């Protein structure tokens, strides 16, 4: 549904979904927190009035109490608490240290991350580690779960996930319930397809790891990439 056909109070949410959070103005962000306006003003108009009262300064807004906010028509205790809570979350987030991401320096580092997920399974699963340009882990996820003999991954699904996480490098992995570390012809073929697709997208395939119960095989270490 086009934004112009939505109720006034719903438009910032739709804009968020269509264009992303960075497209929203301060008043639209505050409107989403409040949820609704009053009889005379929609949520965005009310949010704009509140922000104008503090010179459009989020820090000054955070100094207002529940009673201060309730002076605005349409702001009850619940909305006032929601506003203060959102600002407090932002404050706490600002002072927290960003957790240090794990750096992948070799195949064993990747194996350590994946062995708990893959080593004891009776069916094959396909996983991926997504990394930034410093080889720091951004995200780890399971992509497919297959039968006893194989788990086929959709190359498009893999690279969609990589793009979603703004990854510049990936390490793929799957397990062999049979215990064999030897890559199959299918393993070699899918690795080549994934590598070629990554070259087109400027996302490097760094390794493909086969995991068994107590060991692993690295395509990179074996010179197969």
C-alpha cells in the first residue's frame, strides 16, 4: 500500500520499511516510539512540537521527566515512559564497548567456531561464516540441512546472506557424517560455483571446510581454491 493511503500515524513505520531507518527524520523516529498523536495532531506533528520545545536536541529531551512530557496533549504516562525508555537505551548503548569480533587467521580458527555445530550430526548441514575486510567474524549461520549423504546449498541464498551482512569474505563448511574427509565431486563443484559467484560480487571465498567428528579438511590448505 502506498504511504499516502495510510493513516497519518502509520506513515513513519511504512517509510521505515520501504526506505530504512536512516531515511526517517527525528520527529518521525519519535512518532514511532509514541505510536499515535492526539485529536488535533498526528504522531509526527506532536513529535515535532515536543522536539521543538527542546530545540530539537535529544539530550535535552532526555532530561524531561514523565510529568514534563505529560504536559503535552496526547502524552499519557505510558507514552512518556516509552519515550524516556528509548532514550535511556540509546544512552546505555553509547557507553557500552563494542564487543571484539573473532578474527579468522587460518582454517583451524574457522574449525573451532564450527565444530560444535557440525561434528556430531547424523545428517549433513551447510554453514557459513561471514567476515569483514579484516577477517573478523560478522555472522555465523546454518544455510541448509540435508540428508545422510548431502546438503545442497543455494548459491543465491548464500550470497544474499553475505550481502545482508555487508560481508567481504565468507568461509563455507559442511559435515560428513560418514567420517570421510575426502571431498566429493559434488563438494568440489559447488565450491567452484560459489567461488565464481563471489568473484562477480567482490566477495571472496576464503575456505571450504569439511568437518567430521574429530577432524577437518580445508580446501584452502589443500590448494583447492
